């Protein structure tokens, strides 16, 4: 009965007028940025971080969560109608979704995408509700050495699953860890790596780095595209949106497989919606009786990845809420939002603030219902938004980033940090270095240092505590296996092919 009483607490938090408004705002903004290519949910979450300072913890996380999983819905609309994936996880949907639109079946494609997303989102939220409490209880038994090794495993997982070169991903993680060391040492009070700048005594501004890397740098990078590359093509007639009963019967197994696969991959470090959608599409082609239909307008090629990316987006909250370990950069930003509120994420926060945890879980069901009501009737509106000139959109993003960074501390130095990290982010994008591992390293670095120090203090300076603790040793062995596996030529080749696709 505990789960029902906890859900009652959660719905009591989620259905207040204020939280309903912020939930709707979040999913609306998520759909909007999912539709508009070139604006990722991580950039929007970064831009709205300063706003969370004035909100309650529950309201801020409900809104930010809505942006993240709402973007998975919006990305499918333009992917199907105009062959432009608004969100990276919708890339796979363009393959069969747009082929269906060209065959005059845009309506059923949009309908099955919304239905798959809704079913997967609701089931994945149930998974979060069922598995998070026991995982948090296990986490309470973790020793400092176990937490340190868990975070090492998380960073290694992010490296292995990151797009592009493994060496570049490792370099980004190391750079993030080094940036996390800037500031005042908690134990000794010594200011480290500040280069004589008093403004860096509190460390690197997380908001400035996040907005620079994911907001301003992405804007500059997208401005390099020729205007013709962003031109909206003619939209096919949508027609009847609801799929037929035959379509639903054909898609139900695909939705179930996509939901299960997405729910599992969303929990993994470096996983989430993007990896889930690609994996689900690949699995469907393997198990299909007529795989040649895929790529030519097979409705299962829309249902499976849409179910997977929404399930992956929802379950990626599990490690963030229960362990305090982000599985992707958006979750890292949400940890930043909690820290702005003075809350240290992890099992203690879950037990001490059940209203916060269960309020977020309950809001996911409400948000998925909002998204279903938003996406089907307003398809025409979302597509018309593609006509918004980028010369108006991008300056607005820059303005929001600057105002947001300055408003947190009212410190002009934070704007200088924004400029520096924007330039660094742009250079990294040009060099093919994904900034996501850097952000994960920045967030986890200070926590790893603190847990390592605690472990060494408890063991009187004996570093073997990292391998004598069974859990710690298991996490370190798993991390080592991951690193060794990608060094195997056959596995490395398969990874490179998958990432290229």
C-alpha cells in the first residue's frame, strides 16, 4: 500500500494550480523546441535554470522535466510531415514516418506516434514509481567508496555511449573533472586553479557553462547552415489522424518492445531517448517478418522508436532522483537546478522530501496527458512555427542566455564566463567533440572528490578500500570491462558504424 499512499502525496502536489500551470508550460515548451530544429531540450533547460531560483523545488523540476520528455513528442511532428527531425531522437522517425506522409498517410503516422508516446510514457512512469524506492533503499547502504566507483562507472558509460571518437569523449570527461576542481577546497579552504581571480572562488558558474555550451554555441553553429537548408518544404495533407484497428493491432507488439527497450536503456549512463530510438528501430527490423518494408512507410518504424524515446526519457530520471547520478546532460542540468535550491540529490533527498519525488512522478502522468491533447489537435500550428525566421529566433535565445546568467548572482563576471564557454563550445563542436561528457564530468567531479576523500579518511588513507568493498569493486570491474570491450577491434568497428548511422 505504500506506493498508493506515496502516489496520493504526489498527486496532491502535482494537481495544485501552480504546479499544473508549470507542468503545462514545460510540456508546451518541450513540444515547441521539439518542433524547431536547432534548439535542443538541454539548451532550453539551461536557459531556464535561472528561473528555477524563484520557484519551489517541485515546480521547477516539474517544468524542466516536462520540457525534456515533451521534446520527444514535438520532434516527431516535423520529422513525419516535412522530414526535419526537430529533436535528435526523432531522426529515426523520419525514415518511415515521412515515407508514410508522402503516401498520403501522414495522419495515421502522427496518430500512432502520439499514441505510442503516450502509452510508453505512462508505462515508463510506472516503472519509475515502482523501482525508484527500492533502489533508493539500496543506495542508503552505499559507502563512500561505493558512490565513488558508481560515478566512475557512470562517466565510463557516458564515454562508451557518446557519439564520435572515444578518445575525444575521454578528453571531454577529463576537462569536465578539471573544471570541477576550480574554486575553494571545502576541507582546507584553499582557493584552487582560480588564477588570482576572486570571482572564481565559488567555482565555475554552472549556468554560464551550460548556456554557453548548449545554448550560444549551438546558435552560432546553426547559423553556419545555409538558409536553404532550413527551408520548410510543402506539408502533405494530414487527413484522418487516428490509425485503423489493423494498424493498432500491428503496432502493439512494436510499442511493447520499444517501451521495454527504452525503459532499460534510459537508466544506463549515456543512454536516454536518442540511443533508445535507434535501438528500437534496429530490433524491429530484426524481428519483422517483412523487413524490406522498413524505410518504405512501415507504421511499425514509427511506433517502435517513438515508444522507445519517450520511455527512455522518463526512466532516465531514476538514477538522477535515487542516486544523484545523471545519466545524460539534461539530467545533469536538473541536478544543477536542485543544487540551486540547496537540495543535494540522492536517496536522502528522496526520503526527506517525498513530496518532491512523488510530485514529479505524478506530474509525468499529467504531462503525458497534456501532450496527447496538445499534439494531435494542434499539428497545423506546430508546423507553421517552422516558418519563424531564424534571424528572430536566435537573437532571442542569446538575449535569454545573457539575462539568465546575469540574474543568478547579478555578477558581470558570469557574462565573461558565458562568452568564454560559448567560444569553447563552438570550437568543440567544430572539432567533433561532444560537450555532454564535459558537463557530466563537471557535475560529478566535486562529488567524486568528496566521496573519495571520505573513503580514504575512513580507511586511514588505504586506497585498497576501493577494491575491498564488494560493491565498489563490482562497479570498477564493470567500468573496466566497458573500456576494454571498446578496445576490441570487432566491437570498436561495430560501435563506429552504429554511431555513424
